[in-house]
C-alpha cells in the first residue's frame, strides 16, 4: 500500500504520527503491513534567520515522528534551552520576535552548511531524516525556495514574511493576500509527483488550507497530480464549529473571503476531494454547503467523526477513519 500525504506543520505531523500508529496496530486494514508512506511537506513557512535556513514544517515533522518534539507546543524540541537566543538579545541582534532554541539551531546549522555546499533541500532533508528515522519518506514540496508573504495594512511596508505576520504581529493585522515569492522558479521536488500519481491513497491532514496546503498545491504540477491520481483523495477539516482547531486559519480564510467552516475549507479543495472528514457538529451544514458542488467524481462523500487529536491514540483513530474512508471509496475492505 502506497500512501501519499500533503502536510503542513503541527496538525499534519500529529496526523502522520497517528497514521503510522494505526498502520502498526491490530486495527490496520488488510495489506497495511509494509505500507509505504510519503509525506510532502510545506516549505512556504521557510525563512532565513541569523544566516541560518529554517524549515519549520519539515523540522516539526522530523521532531514529531522522531520522538523529540515539544508536545505542549507541538513544535520545537523537547527539553530545549535558549542560551544562544539570550546572547543574541544581549548583543541587540534581532529579530527578537523569533526565538531559535539551542538544540534547534544545530539542525539549522547542519541544513545551512549542506545547502551552502551545494546539496538540494531534498538531499538535506533525507540526510536529517537519517538521524530522526521518521518512518516515512519525507520530501519538501520543492527544492527551490518558495516563501509565503502576507499583504497587510502597514504604514512601513505592504508585504511581510508569513512568520513575521504570525509570530510578531500575532495575525492581528488584517491580511489581504498571500503571495508566494519564488513560485515562478519552483518545480516539484524529485519524487513528489510520482508519489502522488502512483499512490493507492492520498490524504490531506487537518492543516491550514491557505498557508500550509495552499503553497504545496501551488507548486507547478502538484495540484494537477492530485486531481489526476487514480487514488482516492480524502481530506480532514481543520475547522470545528466555525473555529480553527489551532493556528491562524480563521484570519487566512477571512483574507480570501472564505467562511471559516468545514464547508468553506472544502470549497478550496473540492476539485481534489473524493472524501471529506468533518466533525460531527459540522456534518449537516457541510453536506448542505457541498450539495451543489462536484469533486473529482461528483460531490465529495462527507463523513462526520470526532476530529480532535487529543493524544497519539486519538490521532491514530482519526487517521484510521480517513484511511478507511479512502479504501471504501476505492472499493476495498478497510477491515
């Protein structure tokens, strides 16, 4: 079984961790033994700080699957220290609004050195994965830098990096768009399009549809590969009861005049979807929202469940339901 996953950061990482737990459990579907999981990670969040190349979503996936993530935050390293950040602050060396932990800095140092030596981001990511053994093939969406910026009402400048808008501004400044700098030079990283075309199942975890899934799908060829794959495509809503489970999806959707509902999010992805998992509280409204739409083979089949991933077991349950829906849509027995 070949499973392809398009992933943002925290939500995607926790979902994939749950997927791996499900695949290794007695509840796993027939044929799951030896399943190959390929995760295509968003790199639109990437930024250069203090001369170091930082890839937040890639690192969150590595740390989460490698057992080193700060569980309460959902990102960063467990048992982190901030000695370097404190020294930088003493020198007045900014930016002060983005703190890199000491352990995390080691990852960025290795990545930056390898990139400077001519390695591609795909090659660097594979090398980093040798340490963390994530249990998946982890691919960046592109080897070329693509950075998400935000058009804001700001007296000094009109566009800021996504990290500045989210971390420094706390998404408190209204956004008007999310241009992707470098997209015109980007191509899908090696293996990305093949993983989507040859998959038996494609899963879209509960990630921000605008700045997590959006940049991945914007890379030339990726959306077409998802739309054209023979595999069933099942997505999981990141919204429950009109509010994002975490992150800034509400502000991002508002900037695009898209309602912050499970149906609103589905509308951004409807050309890709065969199935759509929503929370039980949103099931009736979402079915009504999608009643006049058509997915790849007609209206996506919408199924209600408990979307909260409270722990690994909860994430495994949710991932199992998404996989089960995909296999059912493919005409296979998930039991």
